[in-house]
C-alpha cells in the first residue's frame, strides 16, 4: 500500500513523527480517563483510543493551511493537525483558555490558524462543510485541500450522499475519510446498512474509493497521500474507508463490554491489532529507533501533556455573563 | 388529587402516596410502561429510533422492550433522521402507529421536511382522506457540557406548524396519560420530554388512562402571581412558590401540559385572579411559546394585567459548554422568584382606563 | 426485455390496456392544455406528456391494494392506477368533488381506495413514504407492494439515499421508479450529477437496478413485472431507471424551448420516440388491433374525459370556511 | 422621504418621484441590482441555488447574472438542500460570502439542520473564532393553487434560533439596502422576500447603500391604531389606512423590516400614542412573530394598551389549493380594516388601575 514500507524509501523523520503523533493521541486520551473520575471535566468525551493511526496517517499529509473538519470523536484529528493539548484540555474544563473559550467543550474543537474551522457533533454535519471549504479553496484559486473525518454512522445520513455528489460534480479538493469502526453508539453497522463496506459508495459518485486497514498507519498514510495529492492537483475528491475499532465506550472513559454493548472478544481481537504496538514493532524491526528512543518520545509527550493539563486547570473560568454574549459576530 | 400533584421531595411523595397505597414510579418508568402497554394492546404500535434496542434503552425508557416485542416492533434504525421520519409517516398512512424516538431534540431539525411538509399537512392536503397517527418522542438534554448541539428545545417551532400537536408532560402521571392520548389522537403529535424530569416520582395508575390533549392544570393555587410553567420548569416554579411563601407571596402555578392545542382558559382565569403573569419555559426567549401565551392574554383580556409580563427563559444564545456558563445560562427557581418579587413590587396604571364597551 | 414482444406470448387484453392507459393519460393532459388558457383551472400543472409509458407499464402490474406514491408530475400515475379523471379535474378546479375536496390541487392527488395514500410536491418527499408503506405491508404481513415514482432530480436528494438504504436493509416490498427525463425544471442532470445514469446507485445499496427505455411501454412493463414479483415474494426492493423526456415545459401547458429552457432539437428527437406512436406501430404490425379499433378507443376515452371535465366544472366550490377546517383528524 | 415611502399605485409613485428626478425600479430589480453590484465589488460574493442561471432567473432576480459572472459565481446546484446549505456554510467559514437562493420558503425545512445546528451556532460554539457570512434568500409564494407545500412562511421559526438574523424587506428601497446590510453583516441572515412584493415600484438609488438591520420604520403616521405590518402586509396595511381615513380613523403603519433583531422601540412608541395594536403578518397565527411583538409590548408597558391586541395572520391551517379557499385563507386590507374598526370601538378599563411604582 505504502512505499514507506519499502526499506529503500524510509523517511525516518516521518516515521518518528507518525509514532509521536499516535503516542500523543493515545496518551492525551488516557490522561482524560485518569482525571475523569474527579468529575470536574464536565464534558462528554468520545475517546479515539484504537483509532490513532487514521488521524496520524492522514494529517501527516496536510499543511497548516489545509482545512480539517471532524466530528464528536475529534480529539485525535485536532492533535494530529497540530492543536495545542492545553487549548483542548482547557476547553474540556470549560475555561477561558480553551480553544473555544469554554463555549464548545469536547465536541467542538476549533483552531482557525490550523485550518480547523470548527467541529460539529451532529452526525454527518461536517461533511458538507468540508466540501464547502474545498469549494472556497477552488473559487479562491488556492492550493488548499479540505479533509473531513467522520464515522460509519455518518454514511447512513443523506448529507453524506449530498456532499459526495457535489464534491464529485465540481471536482473539489476534498478528502473524505470515513473511520469505519462498525458501530454508531451501540448499533452495529449490520443493523443500519446492508453491507459493512463504506467504500462501495464511491463508485456511484464516480470518485476513487480506497478501503484501508485503519490500524496500519503506513497504509493510511500512503492512501491519504495519494488522495491529498489528487485533490491538490485539481483532480477531485477521494473517499477513504479506514476500518478499525473504538476501544472504549461510545462516550465516557469506560469500556463498554461489561454493559453488554459489544462482545468482549471483539474488543480483544482488535486490541491485538493495536495501531501503536504494531507500528512500534515495525520501527524496532527496521531499526528506525530503539526501545530507549521510544521511551524518550513517550516521556517527552507525557511531560508535555501533564503540563498541558496543569495549564488547563489553572486557566480561569469564564464569567457567567459570557453565556449570553458572543452570539453574533460584530465587525471591529 | 394524587394525579395532579407535583412532588419536590421523595419524602413528601411517600407521605402523600403511602397511606392510600398508591403506586409511585418515575417519569422514565411511566413512559416505559406506557409503551409496553401500548404494544401489548395494539398491534399497530411499534417503536423506532436510533438505539431503541440497546443496553442504554433511550435513558431507560425502552429498556427490555425488545425482549418482549422483538426487533420488528422495537426497531433500531440507520442514522437517517429525515428519511426515517418519512418512513414513519408512510407506515402511519398505511395503518401503523409508529412511535419515533429521538434521544435529543437537537436531531429534529433534520426531520423538519418530513414533519412540516409531510406529516403535518397530510390530513389537510388529502382533503381529510389520509391521517397520520404518529408520535414523535424527543428528549431535551441538559448539563455536563452538552453544549449547543445537544441541549436544544424546539417546541415553539412545532406550535407554529398547523397539523402538528405538541405535548410536553412534566409529571409521571401526565407522561403516561399524555402518551396514550397522543398515540390515539390520529394526528402527528410531538411528545417532548425533559431529561431532568426523568427521575421525578409520582402516582401513576397501572391501568391505561388518558390525559386529554388541550387541558392545562393548576399545580398550586395562589392569589398573587401566576407562573405558567412548561415542562421541567414546573419543578422550578413549585420550588419558587415554596420559597415565596416565606415572603408572604402566594404563587399560582399553572401548567399548560400541551402547547398545541393550548388551554388558554386555565391561564386566563388564573391571571384574572392574580393580575400578574410570569411564563417559565425551557427554551430561548425570542419566539418562544412564552410569547404566544403572553399574546393570548393581550388578545383576550389585556386589562387583567396589573404588571408587565415576564418571561423566564433561556437567553437568546446557544447553550454553552463550560460549567460556569451553563450555570449562568439556565434559569431556575431563583430566577422565577426574582421575577415574582419584581412583579409584586410593580403596580402600573393603565393610561386611559375607560369602561369596556358592549 | 419483455416477452410480451414475443408473438407467442401476446396477451391482447393487456396490450390494449396499456394502449388505452397511455391514450387516456395523453388526452387527459392535452385537455388541460386546451382549457388552461381560460385561466379558471388555477393550479400549477406539471404535464407528463412523453412519459406515459412508465405510468402505464408499471401500474399494469399493480393490484388495487398496492400502494402508489407520486410527485408533482403525477397525473399519469394516478390515472394508470385507476383514478377517476373527474375527481382529478375537479380537484384541479378546486371543487368539492375533487379527490382532495379542493384542498390539494394538481400536485397532491389522493385516493386511498386505490392505495394512493397522498402525493408530495417536495422533490424526493414521497420516496421514504413509499418505503414506509412497504414497511407497514411487511409488518402487517400483507402481500402489498408499494411503488414510488420520482424524477432524476429526486435522486439528488439525501432522502432518496436514506430510503434506498433502509428499503434494502429491511428487504421491503417497494419498487423505486425513477423517471429520468434529464432535467429538474431547467437544470440539466449534467449540472447536478457527475453521471446521468440513476441506476448506478442501486449497486451500493445491494439491490437490483434496471435501466430501461422509458418510451417503450413493453420494456417498462417487463422490468416492472420482475420488480413487483420480487417485492411481492419478499425479496426486497428494485430500482428502475426509465429514461425518457418531458415534452412540455416544467410547469404549465406550453413548450419551453422558445424560452430557451432546452434545445428544440432535443425535443424533436425525443418526439420521434413518442411512446404512443411507437406502440401503435407495434400493435398494428402485430395485428393486435386495427386503425379502426384504435380510433374507437380514442373516441371512447375522449368522450369519458370530456364528460369528466364537464362534471368537474359543475362541481360546487367549497365554502370559504373550509379553508381553516379539517386541519386535524378527529375520531368519529 | 422618497426612500421610506410605500406606493400603492403607479400613479402616485410617478407623481412623487418624477419631479425630483428620482429613479424608480421594482423590488425584483432592486434585488437583481444589489446582487450584481455585490458581485462587482466583492469577489467573495457568489450566488448558489436551484435554477439561478436558468431562463427564469429566480422570478427575474438573477436574470442575466450568469452572463456577467459565469457559472462559478452564479452556480446552479443539485436538489440537495441540506447538504448544499452545509456547503455554503463551509464556504463561508473559509472566507467566501455565499448567497443561497430558494424559490420558496417551503424548501427551508430541508435545510434546518445546517441552518439551525450549524450556521446559527458556529460563531458562538467556536468561541467567536469563526463567523459565517451567509445570506439565505427565500421567497414566500402565494396564489394560483400553490397549496400547502409551495406557499409557506417560516420567519417566526428562525427568530427563535439564536445566531440567525431575520430580515424581511417590503419595499424596493429596503430590498436593496437590507441586502447589502445582510451581506456585510458577517452572520447568517435569513433574507425573506414575498413574491407579491416583486412588482412593487419605488425609489432605489443606483449607488450601494445599507438599511441598518434592527431599525423599523413608520410608514404612515396616525393617532388611533398602530398596525405593525410585516412584509407584503405593509401594502395591505397602507390600503387599509387609506380606507380607514374615510371613516375618520387615523392608522399608524409601522414596519419592523427586520424581525431579529426587532426594533421594539419603534413599535412601543407608536402604541404609546395610539393605545391600540394590530399585527399583520404573512404567516400562520399561533407561534408567529406577531405573538413575539405582542409579548414585547406586555413585557415593556402593558399599561399603554387600551384595547386587546389583534393578530391579522393566516389561520392555523396549511394553505389550501382551490380559489375559494385561497380567497378565504389570506387576510388582506379589509381584514385589517375590520380589526381596526373593532378595536376603535373597544375601550377597556384595566381592573386595578394603580399608580406605577418607582
Ligand atoms: C444527526 C445525529 N443523530 C444522532 C446523533 C447521536 N449520536 C452521536 S454520535 C452517534 C454515533 C455516530 O457513529 P459514527 O458516525 O460511526 O461515529 P463513531 O461514534 O463510531 O466514531 C450518534 C448516533 C447525533 N449526534 N446526530
Ligand atoms: C425539495 C424541493 N426542492 C425544489 C423544489 C422545486 N422543484 C419542483 S419540481 C423540481 C424539479 C424536479 O425534477 P425531477 O425530480 O427530475 O422531476 P421532473 O419535474 O423532471 O419530472 C423542482 C426543483 C421542490 N418542489 N422541492
Ligand atoms: Mg462508528
Ligand atoms: Mg426530471
């Protein structure tokens, strides 16, 4: 899938960046689990543990200017695009230093300086927005590319189809990344669709569709590179289906199999395919880095995240009046 | 009457109900029971919604029903809200009685075409030949940073659409009774619940009964100020009334229970007595049902007002996420109390008090 | 396509019924053109001249109990299902004898006794309704089949996709008939979709899709029979794409090429493929009937339609009070 | 002032404008010109909508623009209203200024998710970091049996949604001036037009100007009754006023022009003078903007009312098709006149006329 796997083509820097990003996402989420019990992070968190490879693999192909739109399960995508962990944590704690000044919480991260123009927790909601940003990029004659991340559940929605139709019609520079984790909350895809492959929709919109192992960061990276290049070259959209699994419950810090939401065996099988463990093995086998090297990365990231959490907690709460302010944009 | 009573504490509830041996259950269980009984007694009834059959069971309101009735009658559906609403409308036109369940009102905007352009108009547009017996259950969310897209309320919008009915139970008794009334109404009925009412407990008879759509109720009699309270605001209004009593202010709490049709008379007759009107709603102020209620009073008998009308609503802002912001955003019993105190201090003279003609 | 074309399989009665239905539809619409200038038929008419073969071919496979849902361009479908022309004309004139007592007009025909449960002029609006009626049929364990007629424009809509998804998932007895006339009002399909074939969508919903010459009544009849049989046998939905052309303007009695809406040559080419002329030739060639026989049919139909128009015009107008009555169903 | 004047006849218009040599054009042409000038002066502006580039040109309001600006800026789109609204929102977030055009308001329910859950909330939900400069033009249809799905008005619904603005021009001057105000506002603005106003003629300057959002206007000064008229009802109210003059009744016609924000003061100061309030709207009665306006008066100064408030609205029914039904359905100048006469005959005393405190 990706020539990064070929010994001759190894870009050590890139490989380590992918590793670093995945670790950052995993640890970012795990720290939420650690603190969530205190009940002062009052925001519904949708953790992406198990899905890190997609965020890392796709975003490594994006520039700062490129647009990124994500959904309720968006922490990883935003981190991979370069968002500051502190601005996210502070947002989850409802503080003024949060990326949305405490108004958005966990489901609505934003960072326009990084092309993250806002996040919707309405399933499928951002897909047309990403297409619209791609339309803007095209009308403005920039080289920007827009990426939309969404789940298999979003492909149930008419908005997904309307978006693909228009993106294809106008050959817009947009990459549609479906993270197919086979569930929408507790509803298996078999209760919602006649087939569990999302890529099957691409053909009827006359766009390329690629189905990828979403736990393989290099596979994701390679497919995304082709898609992003295509988009940037003005050749139109691509649908990427990344098949993977969400390890935790739909919302909140816990696992959900004890509640009977999904079979424990299913989780265990997917945990065998941990995107980080597999990539770690790959890096070690190829001698890209050492156990020591990786530990250093992990420690660095841990320290950064701990500091971010600290900063977040020290940030002041917005005053109550803010609740009814800032509804309308006012020109300066 | 036990079935009109709003209990603010478990203690009070137990005191009142234990003696006559009346059964007390939660709002959540009342809805669960109503749906079970409806499906037991009427083969046309079925539930559809995202996750209706899952271990969460729509915050408990559908828990276990799939085991009793199977996946055809407790039907998980794709995330395709507008299309699936159309499916429900079509099934209703063809003789079924679907109950479409949304975990949040926030997903209703996606269904507006089918609700507004289809379900609402079908009976009229077909010259009365095809009616749509459809109940849409939708729960208003609140708290824990639910934020702008998971805590909205749209009941006012639906009252503006001819052909829809809008009911909004606050108590367990009404939840069950209005559910049956909605189900048997033969029209599309928006059945709007409030997540914060789910735990409230009250008398609920085991047998099937109906609370008529279009009949409000006086929850507490009083003489000084009328508080018309909608949905969860009934509890806030009752708490405010208890507090106001200490100030010697006697609040009358009126609950419309159904917003379309609206029981205008129960409101008017209260305001005729008190001369002061506060409307407390779980929605943003502008364009709210509170406006409609105020308007009804000025259309009918504006002269009964001895003070300005007050709306205790959410501000005209989306819902914020952070706890300090949430706290400031939501009005509660003390917001009502403050409005009550203001109004009692007010006594305005009307500019040209002339005799009423005719 | 259809074995009705094989000499051995000719069912004269059926062939003549198809002819009769097409003539009835064509003449029904032409009479509207005749009277429309008087300006007392105050309803926006969307004529289906040129599209008669689909209504006739599909509905010949339906029983009285089967459900039919159509759109703004629905006169033909309703007539083919058996609706009384008088109840339609009276409706168009806004009279009490109209099928909807003057409340619906041309865009909302209804006849529950024939399974016509109401009509929506919202593009794509009835597709989920037909799927819902099919769901009811299945839950009620009847043998009923539901048919939805809609245009190519409706396949732009998310509702189309959501409907196909659910119909396929639950294997519902519904036949989705797209009349692809290549335009939505004046917008050519090329301005709306990356491809002009609608049948391409079927595959991604894992249902059969058949593309048919929508001017060939026997082709339509054959494909519809297979689809209806399939549905009735509990084997699920079928998507039929009937390619054809609307001869008149989108709305109103006139041709639209003089206004520059569509090229005159396009219309002329399609008029060469008149579904009625072609079928007439076929019937004569096979000796199914004679010029005389056909004239008799036409005269009969003309007389019936004239009478219907007369009846419609004699029907009283509803009283003004009716405008605000009948909003809610009330139990007897 | 020529720019505030409502002309009921061409004659009157010509008399008034010809002399000072002022240009008179239709409402339709005012919108056409505004869009042309907007696209000439601002490269971020583009139009999108079903049929914007076709020979009908959205009832004439986009006619010829595709020839001037090409298909990228006068963009025909698939019939996919919700998705395409999302596309507009995304484009706006990324620096464009889309104008999304609907030939009928009836298609707006399909866009509700993107309008309500996305466009309206984006600025707030992003903590003020991303705004959505979007104008949604939507025309209210009427007549010739348009019936239930082609003649609706939903402006009230949008006023209930924080984050949206709602403007509703009635005159050619305001159509152009509000269009520019909406376009430059930086927020999502619902720009609601009425098909029956398209032919009205009035003074429209050639240069670009803005009518501020949130400023109502007195269309006719009078002392006896205030008629607050929305959109096309302005013409009916002016006609009613002319007729009432013959009865010796002096009507003040107030037009809010923008519904959110609403110029409450222009309404209040009129009612302070007249003591009588009629609100005429082109929408169904219950839950209408008329209710909000009445409510604002009772919130502020109920004592100024010397008669009940009256709403002259559509009945709470879908629009019928047939001509006798349409005729009965739509209120007009005589409905307003009737309400005026009723109110003038009314003079109610308020029950307890006590002095206003503080
Ligand atoms: C329109 C809409 N319907 C329902 C919901 C409730 N909801 C939130 S997340 C979710 C599941 C989404 O599944 P998917 O898109 O596969 O994303 P995942 O959570 O699996 O990452 C649902 C149903 C919603 N937010 N929006
Ligand atoms: C949701 C919606 N959008 C727009 C319209 C306006 N409109 C009415 S018919 C039509 C064209 C429909 O085209 P198609 O579905 O191909 O049917 P045809 O008229 O070609 O038979 C449009 C855009 C509408 N009625 N509903
Ligand atoms: Mg999923
Ligand atoms: Mg078409």
